[in-house]
C-alpha cells in the first residue's frame, strides 16, 4: 500500500510536470514574438536635415528728392514771355527693383487765385488764367550720379536731357487735369532705375506772350510728385 501510494504520487507529479511544459513553451513563444517585434521596430534607419532661421519680409519702394519738400520755384510777378529753369535731384532708395518712375501733379492739392483773390481749390476752368498761360517743360538727365546734384543743372557726368513724355509745350491746366495720380502720371524717360543713384530733373516754366490783361494777378500753386510702384 505504501508503494502503491508512492507510485501514484510520483505519477501525479510527472503528470503535473507534463501539463506545465506546454504552458512554459507557450509563454516562451510569446516572449520571443514580443522580442522579435521590439527588435524589428528598433531596427528602422532614419536621417534628417533641417533648414533653420527662415525669415520673410517685405521689400521697400521709396523715392527721395533733395529739395527737402520745399518749392522748386516761387515768384509772384511774372510778365508775358518770362521764363526760368530750375533743377532738382531725385533718387530711388527702395530695396526692390523699381518699375519706371512716374511724375504727376496732385490736383486735390492744387490751388489757384483769380485776380489776386485768396487761393482756393483748383478748378479745371478759365476762372483763373495762370494755368492756361503757364507752360512747363520737364526733362530728366540720362546718367546716374553717385552723389546728390543739389540744384545744379549741369553737374559733372550729368549726360543729356530728355523730355518727359507729354510735357513739352503743355500748359499747367492740361497737366493738372490729365496727369494727377500714379495711374495717369507721366512715365519718365529714366530707363533702368539703379537704387541709391541720382538723376537731375530740369523744370522750365514759361509765361505765355499771348497772355491777356485778364491774367493779371492770377496765381497757381501745385505740387509735383514722383512715384514708384511695385
């Protein structure tokens, strides 16, 4: 009986061991599969390249002249046939390539006086005869200058002068009424605009010999504006 009981005990132990082996193999199989998955994931090759410090900014379009915003001419006692020439330097100082420079006379800023009366808003009419009898010839030099020419019409290297389109023999009334903003402005004969160089602009006004007594004491105020747009 003792042997038998012992024999049964040994057999039961063997059977228990046999039952545990499949479980162990199953657990080992899962562990191997997990390790294989982890190793496969860690084996991916990677490479990166970066472009840092990127920045975007707007360019500038800017024009300056050397008269400091002051009048090119100011005279109150013109007689028929009087004429004079004045010059100023203009420079493009923008950071982007400029389209052709344009020149216009802002009619919203123009004023006129009739027979010595107080100056008022300019009108496209014959109320004041000054704008009808005053012609303005506008020219631009052909060469770029490294330094501001001031009011000098003939600085060294200035080159030749070309009429700005549409101004030769044109009276001020027509200029103000027709060329009054950038869209309608006069396209200058500037050619290639080189930033930070100067061109001489020459203005020659003439009070018509044909002016009648009706033009006496009449007056005109206006502003010439250079503009670039991109």
